[in-house]
């Protein structure tokens, strides 16, 4: 935020903290909103691939509701 652009000499030592806080907040936001859901989808896909390998195509079509 505004502290990153601070020019007062007494507050300059806080600028690196403000930068790391901002970057950490943005990074954690991206991880929570993108990486976590994507990992769940990948896990579901891997689980369904493993499941399909144990059964025939006909069984997986019946279980999925298609057909």
C-alpha cells in the first residue's frame, strides 16, 4: 500500500516489510484462489483415471450416468 512509497527517512526501514507483506498477501491469495482448486481438480481426475482402470468402459459409462 501507501507505505511502500514512503519517503520519510525515519520510515524508510519499514519499506521492505511493507513490500514483503504485500507480496505475501498477493501470493497467498493466488494460491488459495487458483492453486488449491486446481489441485483438487487434478486429484479428482487422477482418482477417476485410477477408477476407470479397474473397471471396463461399460461400467464407467453406467456409473457416470451417460448412456
